[in-house]
C-alpha cells in the first residue's frame, strides 16, 4: 500500500486541552538538534502553550478530518486523552498526552499494522488510544504486530549524533533496544519501503521489521535525517518525490537507494524561509519539528491530489506543472506540536 494510492480510510489525530507540556531526557535525545538551546541541563522541565495556539491546533485537526470526509474518505479518530496523565512502568515515570501525530507509532503495510515503541518515554502507552480502532481492523483481517516491550532505559538508547551513524551490520546491535518510530518509514511502492536508520535503536527496528514482514517487501535503509523521514522525503506519485534537503550537504538523490535515484525530485524549499509563517514568536519553549520542511509534509489522497499546508508556497508551481490537484488547508503550529498534515494522519486503506 504505497503512500499515494487512492485513500479510502484514514485516522486523523486529536489533541488535548492542556497548556502545560513536559520535556524529559528522552525527548531531548530524540529532538537533539532542535532542543540544544532549550532545557539542556534539566532532567525534567515544563513549558506552557497558550489557549489560542491549542484552539487553533484543534480547529486545524478537525478541519483536516472534515476535508477528508468531503472527499469521500472514511475518517476515524483516536480516543481523546482529556487530561495529561502520569504514567509509570517498572523502569521509568513520565507524562502521557493525546495521540496527535497518529502516524508516528503506527504504519499499515499490506495486511499488517505495525505498532512501534519510541525512545520517547511519554509515548510509551500512546497506541492504547487506538485500541478500539485496532480491534476493528483485526476483525477486518489486519494483523497487528509490535516488537518486544522495551524498558526505554537510558543505557539502552544510542545517544550518539545521527550524522555519525554509518555502520550497517547483519545482526541486531546487542545492548540497544528495538526503539523506532514508524514515521521513519515511507511506502514508496506496494513492495518497497525506504526507512531512515540513524542510530543503533532504529537499526534494530529495521532488522526486526525485516524479520516479521513478508519476504516480498523490501526495506531500503538510508541515513537521511535524525528520525522521521517525512519532513525530508515523501513519494507523491510513481516516479516523483517531494523533498526538503535544506539540512543535507549533498543533493537528496545522493542518499536515495539505487532503485529510486532516477525518480524526479520536487524541492519544497528555496533555502530562504519566511520566518513569519513559523512559530518562533509564539513560544519560548521548543519547536519540536523542523521549521524548515514541515510544510512539505503533505498528504496524498490519490496519485493526482494532495492536501497541503496553505503556507507551502515554495513549490506549488512545480506541483501544478506536474499536473497535481492541490487542496490547500490551514494547518498551523506543526513545529510546536511535532508534525504536519502527513504526521497527523494514518492511512488504513488505499486502493
């Protein structure tokens, strides 16, 4: 089930009403580049988001769901975690939020739904908010699988800079748990997945996926960014990627698997960003997602139709030149909440 087939059924994330957010050590490690200037020396820190920003986020998620329904797509929503919740395992304590970026920890591959464990502790129980949906998908014939339950202990997390990861072994890395986000993967064809592998934990995730998925599915590991790949690369039609390479030293085609090096690249950025369209002035706390690239996080609802952020103003002409139909919607504060339109949706069924 490639990313750009005709969409029939999708989950759209929800967000809660809490102003207070918390940063712990594992979140800092996950967003290491973005959080270098925030709370660097604190183990557990809180920050606040205004009512206005939260209300706009909720409105935009609901409007995204409405837009999809208007295009004859079945829309499901996770259960809402109305208040932040303290969570505890035998190994750690953290704070749980709603399931806003629903794609991050789930991916539907053919008849399988993969539920992954992130290295971010606050997300440990997040897929519980999808429980009723997942049960219905089992009844519809899907197979739900997940890796062994991790401890998410700090000594089991690879803390090296992702740019230094260059080793691909044949086996799992001993001493490091299987910790990866499903948003590290994009479905390029019905049988090909490109997976961003940037540390020993996500490498173990890659090897685990290889071991559980059917042999006709090929996973192509690359090291392109720190974690989620859909802020850097997305297939939007057979033979065409949209990309953001503003953080890369070489053209993005250099990093692609050999099979896809001849695909056309539509660059989403001009490397000259209008800072006014981002959230720098709204929050003194962290911008979790990359501000330079979040707007290329588009959602294909068919091979010819894309739902895009109405601020995606650097490559619209190129999309039109390639005969795409564009549905622009308002989708604000993706950098604050850690994801764009693609991140906030999980496709369950495509033709």
